[in-house]
C-alpha cells in the first residue's frame, strides 16, 4: 500500500509532446525535498505520436528498482486510457483530462478517479498549439503537486534554474503549474494520504542515467577517440560524451579540440576505428547495443588475438535480432563473453547502476590497457536510459591511470631487441610499443598465426605457445577485475546471486524476504572472469537463486563454465519480458521454489 | 616465408637519403607472393618512394586488410609498425590510427577484392572523411588466395582460367573515387616503375585522401590470353595521361622533364608536384574533365594512367573536425580531465 513518501506515480502521455521535461520537473521537485526517488521510462521505438509512460517511484527506503505498484496514474493519453486504468493498484487514484467525457464503462470501483480539465484550462489560458500542448504537461505537474503536497517553492526554484536565460518562461510555466494545482486544491481533498514530506536523504545523492554517467567516466578516463554508430539504447552515451567534451576538451591556447568523435558508417567500422586508435596509443571506445556486438565480433576476436586494448559499452536491449529496441534485457552475456570465432574470451564489467557506470568506465580503460585486450562494459537499457538515485561521484585528484606495459623510446634505445608477444614478466602480459616511438619498436600486427617473437607462423608449437600464454593472461585478468558485492545476512545455505541491474530489485527482495523470515545471503557479480570470491561463494551454498534478465539462464551457464559450479544447485529465476525487474517477482519466485522443497 | 631474413649486406656505393639511410633500410621481409607477381613491383616502388621522401621509418604506419595485396606491408619498411587487419577494414583502422596520431604518414595497401567487395563501404567512407593517407589498390581483377575467382573489378568478357567469362559490370575504383570527391586520384601499372614512384610520392605528400589504383597482374590466375588485367593486355592498352614528378620544397629534383608541358601544382606542405601532360588538353584539377576523359578512353578500350585528379583545397579529417595539431595519443592524461572541483559543478545538474 502507498504511504507517506512511498508512492508510485505513472504518467501516460504521447511521445514527442514535451512530457519528458514535465516529468523530470516533478521527479526533481521530490528529490529536492530530500526524498529518495527514481524514474523509469517506458517508451516506444518511435519518434512521435505513440504512447509513452514515465514512472516515478518515491521511495523513503531508497530502493532503486521499479515498483510493482501504480498508486497514482496520470492518464493523459486517451489512446491508452483503458489500459492505464487497469494498471492502477487497488486503492489507488487515476487522474485524467476531463476536458472530454470519458467512457463510463471504463470505471473501477476499487480506485478513485479524479478528472481535471487540463486541455480546456490550457486552451483558455495560453495561445498557440505548441504552447498549449507543452503547458498541459506542466499543468499535470501542478495537479500532482497539490495531490502529494509538493512544495511549490521548490518547483519555482527548479523552473528558475531551467529558464535562467528565458525569464518570461518562468512566469508562464508557473501559471500552468497553478492551473493544475489550484483546480486540484478546490476540487479534491488534498493532499492524498500517500503524500510527500520533507526528508534529508538526498543531500549527497544525484539522479542520473547510466549512459550520461558512462560518458562522464570516459572523460575522466582520458578517452580521446570515440567512434560509434547510433543505436538505441546506447546513443545518449556518445551524446553525453560530446557535450562534456564541448565544455572540457577545448585546448585553451588554440581553441581546438582535444578529442575526436567519429560517427562511423556502421559498427564494423566503429570498432575498427577503436582498434586503430588504441593501437596508436589513444584511449578509444565505442558505445553500442546487441546488434552492434554481432557486427563487431570479427574485430573483437582480432583484438583478443593481436592484443589490442578496446573499450566497448554494450547497453543491452531486448533480443534476439532487432528484438524490442526500447526494452531492457541482459541477454548478451554469453555472446559478449565469447564474441568471435575461435578460442576467445573477453573481460566483461557489469555495472549495477549509474554510479558504477562512472567508476567502471575508468576501470574499463585501465584494464583494457593493462591487459591489452577488449573490455566490454555491459549495462542495459534500464541502467542506461532511466533516472537512478545514486551517491555523488567522486574523483581522486591523485588517481594515476594504468596505461599498462608500454615501452618508451628510452626503453627501446636501451634494449637489444623488442619482441611483441614475449611473456617477460611471467604474468601472461607482453610489452607493447606505439607507432612513432622508435624504429626498434616496430612490429607487424596481425590476426594470422604468430610466434612469441611476433613473426608469422604456421608452426604447431609456436602457435600453441602464444594461445596458451593468452590463457595465462586470462588468469591474471581474474585477479585484476572488480570484486563482487557480497553480503551475508544470516549465514545459511541459500543465497541470491545476480548481475547488473538485477541488484536493485534483489536487494529490495532480500529486505522483503527477511521480513517473512526468509534470510538469504547475497552476491552481485561485477565482472567476468569471475574471481576466487565468486567461486568460493558458490561453493559455500547449497542452493543459489541466480536472478537474471534473459530466457536462457546465460549467467548460470557462465558460472558453470568458469567456476565449475555444480549445475544442480543453481536455480534460475528468469525475467525476460523487456520490463525492468522488480522485487515482487524475485520474492514470489523464491517463495515458490521454497514451497517446492528447495532449502532456504 | 616472411620470417626468412634477407642478408644484411649493404654495398657502400648505395646512395643515401637525407637521413643517411639507403633504400635497403626501407625493405622488408622476403615476399611470399608468386614469382612475377605485380604486387612485388608495387612493393619495390613503395620502398623507392619512401626512401626518396626521407621518411623516418618509424614515422610511417603500414595498414592493410586481407588478401595477396594485404600481405605486402610485411615486405617493405621493416622498421615501421604494420597493421594487417581483417578483410575490407583497413580504412576504418587507418581512420582510428590517424585520429589518434596525425603526425605519422599512413600507407594503406589493399586489393580489388578487399576494397571493392566487403570493403566497399569503408573505402567509400574513408574518401568522404578525407583521411590523410595514401591508399594503394593493387588491382588484378581476381581473387588469388582462393584460387582464381573473379573480383568486382573484372571487366565484362574477362575469361577465367576455367569456367565462363565475366558478365557483370566492373567497379572502377578511379571513377568511384572521383564521384565521391577524393582529393588525389592516380592510376598506374605495376610494371611501370618510372610512372609509379612519383605517383606514390605525390600521394604520400598529399594532405588528404589519395588513391593510387595500380593494375597489378596476377601471374598465376589472371595473366593468360583473354584476361583484361594481364601484363600483355595492360602494356598494349595503357594510355598515359599525366606523369608527375614530385619536387620537394627544397627543390632538388627539378630537371629531366620538358618544362614546356609541365604544370606545377603546389601541395599543402609547400612542396610541388609537376604534372606532365602527355595529352596537353588534360586538366587534372577538373572532375568533369576527368570523368569524360576516363569514359572516352574506356570506350576506346584504353586504360588511362597518370595523375587523374587533384584537389588540394579540401581540408583533411582533422582540420574538418577542428582538432588540435598535437597527436591526441600524446596528450598528457592530466590535461584530459576537468579541473579540480568541476565534477561537483557537473553533478549539480543532476540534483
């Protein structure tokens, strides 16, 4: 049930009508009142004219996942009115635009329906079609403010910040806010029981999407070359990088750019550019999604074998094939782990929220250069494009980026000879040289068979020496990748294990299960290959509920392959309909398994 | 095999360039291509061109894709980094490398299979971006490594060793590049080193994308009677238009050409290439004329060689983007992150 500072508002509108900024205003106002809040987009693969929803979860407990309730539905789109009404949780409210009569047949006894004539009020008050449409959105923000007791001064403050350069917009937007607000105050018993009350839980927090956070991470990682081909849901990552670079990457002396963003003709080319730039010593990256990974696979295998750093962001969407481009999933885990033909395997990082998107961006470049191999950061649409409340990012001014084993001109001058693929240090990682450094550093980079000395080979032993050494490097990688997040609540023999965006829902589920006296331990993996701590965690438990967002239990497969985990103790809880995971699903599935006789 | 070392004996009488290096210093591993392969002649011409331009070996990057042509960067300038990439993707790797370091000279070696089929998209877009590189297309109309299938540049009526003649329209890289606005377009013949070396030198010095399409007969699969890319056919049908001689800014090589028919064109770096008009009506700065000329000669069954088009006014990729002169790869990490305190300011937007 909804309660004070625990309420879910879902707003149904038409995409392309400017509702995103109104929804952002509402979400920010609640955040500014010190109350934890998250926002989720449910949008069509379309530019303008189709239904879209935004869900604001006010969560005093600071949960990150989608809720399984809709306490207040704002049904602004007549096209989806019937469906929107059925989505309201019993005991909830539905707000609709009463300018036009609604079909009485679509009534529900167990919810309260509030009609507010948004269109009529805005048509009477504002001129111009575009303005009227935009202001109608702002008016519903005003109505919600009244229903939930949101401080109008906070809304005004936000509008003043947004329209600092367009003062007249502040007044007109506040007029629209008051149209909705005043009507609600006069006609509805405001505030509703699940209202908001000021808290002090957001002062060290931000609300940000994962793609923006990754882009900011790329800036702090010192990336200078970004090559990409636009694809939903990764596009906003490069958009973010471009806008940060426009501000922070202009050489003060010449006014020229210290970065290159290249929109490639396709993903085949984007990854080729990344390899060329990384080979030359720049930090280079490409953001993409599943279909892009399929196209890049040939070069990913090349980079693995020729040992070239590369950072690839895969903001996963619903597959297979084109799938549902604007829905989320974690269904590229196996495809990325083993991308390309031949014996290949790749380092994967799994951020579970935008905070980790920021930190893992920096880590990804360090690992790629340290280990001279592609590193893929696997977020998903839920993390990448939704608004998460996370702690403020920090940057340690003393941080030294790990540029890996790169020989300088002085190093080469002193050396007798340089051999590209020789394991000098015994950690499986050879030394590399950058073009343009020194004539002694030259070598021929190739995807064909090569010896430890870097020469072409078709010799059995020489070939095998190099691919075996790559396995040594893989074991070194295992000790370099981020550790899992492990929590023992009450030590027992069962646990939940998840990955990436499953973290929020699973942590909330652990709380709920705990209240029902089902105590489970917890592990959220952060990287592949899995470290010793993941192996150890699996060994310690008799039953592990692996929660992941794909049909085929890909994380489970990877655990079995990489950790020698016993298949029969891993129980898969799979959620793969494209909607972000919620705690209710996890709780229900765990309880079902327990009732079937699985130990808890 | 490429790991066989050439003997390291250098005759004292070999001429040296400004760096004190001989042409032997610009050689690579022993070629593994078939004896008599046109590509080996191109390799020799590249060695000569790079030697004569006094390019420091480590300041050259050798890029390629897959195929017979793409193996050749192993056979020249041993002391340069080479990147033998995947099929048809040399342009993208070169684009990225060049984006990271604009100070190096880039020579990409490709073939008709690599550039005109799987790599057609990348070839086209490298031209559009005007990447500062010398793109050598060793064109023999046939797939050698897979034993003699037609490539997309095979002429209608070309006969394979076995099977039926080609019936599909060929893709002509020169006309393609011309239509896309490439800024330096040349064609030559692997057996004509006198023409080829200056064309490659001009291409290396040109500030932007330069294509050198080189008819390079395949002795094993496409040098028989009936082939339109055989030695015999090419020698018979070759039609020189414009020969050039590269002139360094210092102006050392100035003679040996008839000045009355010479047309000097100043390049970006201040150096000049001298255009020799075999046909005095030909103007290599006009795309319209180039198109017509190529078509007329093609209809007459002739292969036009020489410098066919030159445009030195268009900016190369970095200048189009407004990039700093220094290589991006050389920028110190501290200079690449926002100043202290900026992160807090950025995060304010998300509060």
